[in-house]
């Protein structure tokens, strides 16, 4: 795998495929519809949800939300034999291709490596194996994602079986298909390896963060209110409605980051912003504390705190993002962390040198796990783009003239 990617210029990757095309189909390839090259094309069914005896059995049962350009080796839910018999669910063969027909994942595809059943929002494609490699079919369906999504119709933005059956696919000889699969599998495996490495580093980061920021029983650490550690500058904030903002180059910040760019600024320096309101205070989908530098404008959805030392600002950023703030957040339709609550937060404050040590370690992990320019996410994105480039090249064929 490494050798292929180290030498992954177009000529190297495409050379063997070109030889196979010249040998097996020099005049182009036949195109067929999905319906003609699959022995089975069908959707599943759902047992009555109110009958508990239909669920929790030993039959894997897939929902469309689980279809996401992945390999299926297990399902989130199972049904019983009674539930299977009561519904239109049907068994799907292993090594079939699945397509989500509705919902957030509409037109996304997957490969099942197990026998399973599925609901009515999942289309199962079992290829005629003497002419069509199932992984080749998956890669072609994945390549056609945008086209298929554009075919979705109705209020629920759904695909139907006839639309899927009518989709055309080139059918080169099996040796050609197998070479395409070999190359694309290599890229897919590398992305999976990088994702696994990223997950490992995230777990490692969480372990070190939790240990570095745990000060239980330490007498050399001073506990202070946040309002006594940094200066709260909320009084200087100025919200501007979207229609009144003058476009410019200055970042305009809200609760979770930059929401616009404006012509003027009200702050110039290094600050820590902390979300004041919004569901993210509880869900923590994004960091609720983040550092900013330079000229900027902040609206009234983020608290602005200034510290004397960079190490203290970064230490506070990591600490606030690591703790549960729910006891300090007011209840209601819109969660809110008031200025008073934020200022009263009690924070462990080690020596400045220890703060710097903690920041240095966590900065390194942060770069590896989140940096989009030089960390693992950047490498994953680079490999994803490489995979998509070669997928499109490998799956481009001259149509054989009748």
C-alpha cells in the first residue's frame, strides 16, 4: 500500500489498468442499467414499532441513517423472526450494495459484509456476480452520489427503485473491474488507517488533558474565581444585525466562532472568547472557549476575557473546554452562561511555569488531532481528495459503439 501511494502519480496508478483495458476492451465498454446487471433490486420493510415482540431478536435490521459510504458488519437494531414475518423486510445477501433512499443520507451507499434485513428506506443491490464485482458497483454508485441525490424527488427528497434501476453503469470485463477495486481499496484502507490513528491520538489527548488538568488534593495550586484571574470586557461588545454590517476583512465573532467579516473593529489584541448562549453550551459539539488575536469585532453571544499572560489564556481555554459547565448554565429554551456565572467559576491556578508546560503538551496534541493545515485531519483530507481524483479517473470509460 505504501509503495503505491509513494509513487501515486497518474502514470503509475493507471499503468496496469491501461494494459488491461488494451487487452480486454480496447474499443470501449458496454453500458447497462443497474436493473439489468443486478439479480436483485429491492427495498426492505419495518415491523410495527409499537409491538415490542418484533424487536430485539437475532436478525440484523438496517436503517437508512446507517448507510454512509461504509462497510456494514453489524446493525444498530435487530428484529425477531416474528417481526420479520409480519413486515415486508427481506434478507439481503452478504456482499451486496446498499443505497439510502430517503433521509439525511439519501443517495449515500454502503457495502454489507453480513446477511441482514433493512427498512423500506434502504435499497439493496445484489449484482450478477459473473459480470459485476460488488465492490466495483459500490465505487460506481459512490461516484454517482451527486447525480443520484439530484434525482431525489418529493417533500421527503426520496429516491425510488425505478430511478435506481434506470441508472447507467459501464461494465468492463471482470479483470478490469478487479484492478479498479484493488487500487481504490488501497486508498480506502489508508484513509481508514489514518482515521484509526486520529482516534487513537484523540483518546491519548483526552487522557493527558484529564490528567494534566486534575488538581485534586494538591496544596500548591490556588483556586480562584475566573473574574479575579482575567478582565471581562463584555461591556465593550457591540452586536450588529446582518443588514447593517459593512463588509470588510475584520472577523466578526459570535458564540461558536467567526460568523461574518466587517469593515471596523472594537478589539485589538489577544482574548479568550467563551460562549454566552446557545445549545452548544450543553451539546459541546464545538469548543465553548477559543482564543483570538488581532483586530476583531465580537457580538453579545460570546464573553470576552483578557489575560496578562498567553500561557494563562491558553490554559484557561483548555480547562474550560474540559469541564462540565451545566450547573452554571441557566435553564430555558435558550441555554445561557451569564457573565456573573462565568466570573464566579472557581478555577485551579497552578504556577505560570506549570501552566506553560500544560499548554505546550496540549498544543502539540491539538495540532495533531485538529489542525486542518498540518495535523492528521489535513492528511486525511489530502488522501480523501486523492481517492476521489483516482476514483473518477479509474471509472471513466469510453462507451463502446453499437
